[in-house]
């Protein structure tokens, strides 16, 4: 059946070239697994800005609203770095999160066995690491009002941002994290600065209440964000699911990704609320950026984009088996010794984007 | 001369026992180096709460205002964890920062050669690490108004915090960081989320302006906070001085401390603005907490408290030579193989708080 509507947004930098490898997987699924998608391609980021004057044109938002899932590449580059706020490529992803109501950003940090040595941490500390950061992604200080820079009567400037969370905003993302924890090892760490911030106090209270009332079997603990940054660095394997606000989640999920030493391997999903039929908006993207320094050279690692597609199959279409096939194929190719430049290690063979794609397809 | 007025605030947990070792250094200075201090001791944290009903009594604030320098231990413990906001031991340190105008929190992260293996990172990545985080500490989201939790007409709660920075607040802490960078390797990394936050945009603009106008010889770069967390974890030696807001500085300085693997070794200084005579309020504290689990057992590491005292000599009294003597004595004792439990490694000898203190005094 061809009712799976997919919007593909390659974006800038290495986005288009790693997306090309996903296209090959989609063709393989059509041929071999008899799964078809209705594919559309849209514009976002710097590419969209140059074509339409906006980093996230209305047309892209409309198409995303109409799709079952969005596969996002990456946005940004030095060409657009000095533009004013409302023209920045990053607005592409921020606007999509907001307009699609994608409030739960799922960021796995996984260390695959063949890549243990890529980490900056000692191997024993990261071997088998498999944690999931659930980051709130449509609220908090990213969108709160008032915000802005004003000039005071004394002629000096003053900048303001507002962190706001309602009980409902905290509750819905907490439920996503609790559900995940229940499916995994049953442990959830909720992170805030309740010792300093009022939103942190509310965050802690709401998460506790939901835990008690709805998930008594999940082992919930609370941790201050500064301590969590420390603990991630020194003993990452103590964590299973970590829940955090938009801002803390931004730092902590990047830190967790860095721990693995293989940014080019890590996917992410950002989910909205399910409607009455269970359908939810969702966007999938690699956590690496657009990497303008290596764009167009054919050396980028396509794995994170492919694994983002696997997450898409799992979360948007319930295709667990196909998702696992792709994940297993990636792991086998790595175990066989092929590496893109970003994850090279002693005794491995360096290949480019498309040879990596070839190998993964062959494995499938 | 006995005009050096010192206020000692041991606080809770291991605070009093590690402070005892500093007292011995102070006595040694009196005897051997003919430097006398006028010492007062005050109450703060949970201890103050139980004695006076406040975690930071007015008397402590007044004494701190009258002193040339404050040596702080640590505050907090499970006994006070469930108290309401205005009774929490942490308020002790927050109120002192605010009332004394201690806006520049200096947090060195140094890996001493004998402790390279204590890090969770691979030895080559941290050997010789010596970076300094300068964290703004009286502004931003820690103190901004409005803040609070309200109940909305629909019966649901809503939490709000406000991040506010004026140009002057950013400028004065930036100057502290630029001054430090100039004395060190001449490199400064300023951290914010200018791609998302308005205070971040202002932060970046003000720091750039000051760099251009007043410190053209310092090499200034800007980095997003999420990327900085990543870079600290994967390539920490790229940094020299790092400048950040109160909230980002809180997470990043704890992360930098965790990198060293030896929290029990790290001091900090928090400085106010110099007055016309060059005198400035200043508070010195180890970055480790009150460690209630090991308090009273005589096994805590006294080094961070001693090194905080060395920072005090350097920054408040310009006694560079004495500061260096203490720092060198600590390093020599470690090189000799003595370790407290927190920094034990293979082939070293485990000792308690007072034996460690003995050894450092003998070295002096
Ligand atoms: C590009 C930027 C606005 C974005 C964010 O801060 O959310 C990015 O860092 C991310 O984590 O997806
Ligand atoms: C105790 C707490 C309020 C404090 C802070 O967040 O500033 C601490 O984490 C610190 O870094 O000194």
C-alpha cells in the first residue's frame, strides 16, 4: 500500500548527500519488502532561504503537516552565519518543531561495540552504553515571552528571555519518557535546577505526581542539571532514560552524544501528540549538523541519516522488523571494518559515503 | 601585620573537617612566614538554619561584608532536602554572592600530573589540562524577575523564570575573563545560545565589542553552549579561558571539573568589583559539595579547601609566593603517592583527612 506519506527535507551541507543513501534504502524496501512510500521533497534551511527568502517557507510547513513523517537532513553553514535572527537556517528546524507540535525530542546515545574506541572516555566506561535523552522541544526558554533586547533610559541595552512551563507541557513529555522507561530497564532520571529555578520546582513536582499516579513501577529519580552533566561524563552507564527541559536537554543530549565519540552515527526523533486515531506528527533527523567543511566531498557518514530513517519506521509506522534490519545491517558493516573518516580507528578501512551506503545495502 | 580580616564559614557535611586542615596552614603561616590574619568564624547552610532559623543569617552577611575575604566550606545535606525554597542551605551561598556583589566565579579545571589516571577520559586527552571557567554569578536566570509558580484559571500550574542581563553585567564579567586570558595563553571562548536566546545575542555582541575596543590582543571566539559541552568532553585541551552566564557556567564548570576526575582537588574563587582603593569582596570555596555520606569519618580530601585558601592568598592579598608554596606542597604530596579515598589509584597509599594535612604541612 502506498499511503505512507513521507516528506524528505535534505537541507544544507552534507544533508543532501547522506539523504541520497536513504533513498536507496527506500528503493530497496519497495523492491524487496513490498513497502511503498509516497515521497515528497521540500526545502528548508539556507537552501530554502536562497530559493524563497525564508529558512522555513509556509509551503514546507504545509507539506510537513500533511505528511505522516518528516525525514530531515541538516541546516546551516558559514554563508548564513551573520544573518539576522529571522533569516537564520536554524529557524527551519525551530519553526517545524513549533508548528507541528513536536514536543518530545528523543535522542539515543548508543555505543556500538565496534566503535567503543571512538569515545574520548575509557572503553570500560562506555562499552554497551545505551541511554535515551527525552528533551522537551516546543517550550521553555526557546519560545517564552517576553523576549528581546531593549535600550534602557541610560542608553544601555538589556536582554530578556523567559522560561515558561505549564503543568500540561511538563506532563505530556514526562509521559513519553515514562513510557520509554517502562519498555526499557524501568529507570527514569528527571533533570532540572529545582534548587534555583521555579520552573525546576514545578518540573520536579509534576514529574513526581505522574510517576506516583500512573507509573508506580518505574524507578524515578531526580537530579540537578549541573550534577547530571558531571555524572554523564564520569559514569554514563548509570543512566537509562533521562528527561529534561528544552534548554537542559539541548546541552545534555549533545554531551551524551559526544560521549559516544561517534556523532556521525546518532539519529533522533521528535514526536507530537497522538490524535484520536493514534496518528502523530513526527520528524527524524541525525544529530550531526550540516558539516559545511566536508560537504560535497563524498566523505560524510550516512549512518545517522539511515538510522534516523529506521527510527521513523519504528515510531511512525510501527515497522519494528524493518527498523531492526537496517540497524543490524549498519552494525554488521561496522563490525566488518568499514569506516567513514569521522569514525576511523586502527585496523579499519576508510570508505566514502556511497561505498558505505553500498555495503549497508548489500548487508540488507 | 594583622589587618587581614578573614571570615571562615565551614558550613555542613565535610566542611568543618576539611576547614580544620586549612586552620593548620594558617597557623603555620603565622609561625613561619610571619603573616597573621584576623580570623572570625560564622554560620551558614543547614548548620546556620538549625542555630538561627536562616541558612544565611544577617549576621553572617554583615561579617562577610566587613571581611577582606571569605573562606567558605560547603552546605547542604539530606536532612534539609525537603525544606521549602527559602530555608534551603543553598540559599546560604546564593545570598552571599548577591549581597556581596560577587559576580565573577572563577573555576579552574586542572589535571595535576599524578592524577591523570583519575579522569574518565583517556590520559592523552587530559594530561596537562589547565582551563579556567569564568561564570557570571549574580545575574541571569538565577535572580531575574518575574519568577514563580502560579495557578491558572483552568486550575493548572505554570512556572516562570526570567533570564535578564544588562550590558554592564555582561561587560564587567567579560573584563575579568579577558584580563585572565591576557595573563594566560591569550585565548578566550565566550559561550551562549545566540542562535536561540536574546540574552545570548546581547552577550555575544557585548563581549565582541569589549574584545575589539579593549583587548585586541586576546584571541576571542564564540561557541554555542551545546557545542561547548560536546567539545569539553571530546577535546578539552582546546580551551584556555571560557566565559559563560550563570546558568551555562553552572553546567559547564561542573562538567569541566568532572573531566579532571578529581573533584576533591578543585578550588574556586568568586569576586566582586574592586572599589577605588582596589579592595574587592571575595569568597573562596571548594567545588565539591558537603558530601554528607562521608562526613565525620575523617576520610574527606582536604586539598580543594586548601587550594581555595591558596586562591584567596593570590586574589585577595596578592600573596602569589605563598599561594604557590601551598600549591606546590599539595602536588608534591600527591607525587609522593599519598591519596585520600576519592582519588585512589593503583600503587598509591590511602590516607585520611588529617594525615593528608600532616603531609602537606611537612612539605611546607
Ligand atoms: C540549531 C539549534 C537551534 C538546535 C537547538 O538548540 O535546539 C540544535 O542545537 C538542536 O539541538 O537541535
Ligand atoms: C548550590 C547551587 C545553588 C549552586 C549553583 O547552582 O550555583 C552550585 O551548584 C554551584 O555551582 O555553586
